[in-house]
C-alpha cells in the first residue's frame, strides 16, 4: 500500500512538472514543439517537420526579426 502511494506521488510530481513547464513556456513566449509536431503530422504529413533547433530559431525570427533586435518604434 505504501509503495503504491509513493508511486502515485512520484507520478503526480512528474505530471505537475510537465504542466508547469508548459505553462511557463507559454508565459515567456516559447512555442510548444510537441504541438507543432502533432500539427505537422495531422495537417502536413508529406512535409518533413523541422528539428527542435530549427523550430526554435524559426520562432525566434518570427517573433523578433532576423537580427534579434526588438525595436520599439
């Protein structure tokens, strides 16, 4: 019985951590690579998806521009 409680507790911690990191990434503006892969699989199965590094760089360029400098005006 105690072992099951410990096992369930560890599982709850892992799940909580997963959702915490997803939420934190959304707050600071890091897009979700897992959702991107799912979208590509469902909507564009004939196109090879970007790897994580390509995806991250693409999202940064999309958000901040190609030189990485954010301008106010």
